[in-house]
């Protein structure tokens, strides 16, 4: 697998007309369990990137890691490879939650992984936390947040439990074996999280992401800003920064067997101007920076709109401003603090049709 990924990095399979960027500001090892890769495998991938692209001297290089995969030896190896940021899949500091989510690690390993990361100089790291579990009350969620704050965690990515179709959780809920997530409870957990983390000095710079000043994820911020990015490996997505998106099919065996056949492993999508605008509306509202709106130029998120579309958009924003959901000031449209949990639904109401 690593050999095939390195091959694609060296000779990227690109849709017709796409001119690859040369400069790379961030590298992110994610998806699956990249922390299980050996030092030699990680070196092969990083070397392939450095040979093909111009990697910035201060590039942010992130590795996703499970707490039970972190050890002093691995941390030393990762540092030597130039990895300077970790994303640790803690999910919870409470064993009953970890067992319910079928996680391989326990509370002790979660705490130890953070202690070791700090000890070995990874001062820029993030942890994932999940809220809204059926058996998680407000006190338990508050305890998770207080634990993260006490440990000096500089970045937290936190998501509500979601139920995907055809998963074991979906089956258990359908059979009545497990309670479904409660929307009101998840909204309360979200409010507790925003209040607690902002009081502790975190910037709520994206709906699901909180960081101490200067430690926002540069890699993910590039996604949200609509910049070009390149992904390699089964299921990995890429975007040219304009209108073309492509991705490898999420099938390991096919990816390896058909490595040299683009038609077999690659899917390409050409976004319309309207689709691109709607994506900008979605990601812009989710970010602290909001959406720039120029009434004089009839532009939203840097995109010129047709007069009737712009009029409809502005009318919708006025309605939601009167409802206390949006704030429009100095040419920037933002979510009201009380409406952040509803971000995606609000954005959908602002979408432009073809």
C-alpha cells in the first residue's frame, strides 16, 4: 500500500486540465490508522512528498494517532521525521464512554499519551472529543472538558455523535437496544463546550474546533478556505482550488491492483459556479471569520451573483437576523453565538439554486 501511495505522489493521477501546485504548506497523515505505519513507511511517504513538491521550511506536518499507539519510541521517531503536530483520538476521558464507543484504549492510556506528547515536545497537538452519547449527562461532558483544560491541551476538535446508516449503532438503535442521540441534549452539550472552552482562553475558530491563539489547524483551515489540496491513498480527496474535485475509490485491493489505471480508481467531479458558491457559504458560516458580502458588487464570499439570487440571499439573511440567528456588520455575515449549533441548517437555507 505505502509503495503505491508513494508512486502516486511521485506521478499524480490528475484530471484533464488540472495543473498541480508545487508549493506545500501542510502535510496531513489521516484516515485509517496512520500511527500504525512504521518509521520507514512514514519516511518513504514524506520523502516522496519532498521530492515532488516544494515543502515550506515551517510546514505543519500532522499525524493522526490513537492513544494506544503512542509511545516514547514512536514519538522520538515521529519527531526525527519532521512530524510536528499530532491529532490524538481521545474521544473521552471516561472508560464507560470509551467502552460504549468500542475504543481500544482506556482512560489511563489517553492521559498517558497526552503526557508523553507534551514531554517529547509536541506542544502543538489536538485531541478529538465526542459529545451527545445517549448515556452522557451534562456533568460527565463537563468533566471531559475540564480534564482537557487541566492537561493543557492546546487544540480540541469536538463532534456530536452521529448515526450513520448500515452501521452497528444504527442497527442497535433500530432494534431498540440503544437509545438514539437526543438533539436537545447535544445542543446543551454544545453550549457547555463553547462556554467552558472560551472561558479557558480557546478561540472558537470553526464550529467543531477550538484552539489556543496561534495554534489553529493550518491544514484544515486550508480546506475551509477553499485552497487547493492533494490527497493520496484509498478514499483520499483532492481539489484544484477552483472547480475540480477528484478522489480515489475507497477500496484497498482495487487501489493497489489498478494503480496505473485512472479510470478504475479515480472519480472526478466538476463543480458548477453555484455549487462552489454554496460550499463557500457553508464553510464560511462555520468559521469565525464569517462570509464577506459586498452589496455594491452583489458579491458573496468573493463570488458575483445574479441580481435575483443576491436579492433572495439578502432577504433570507434579513429574516434570520430578525430571528437572532445571523449577524451582519461591516460587510461580514456571521452566525449569532446562540445559533452556532444550527450552522449547517442555517447555511442550507441560504444556498443558491441553479
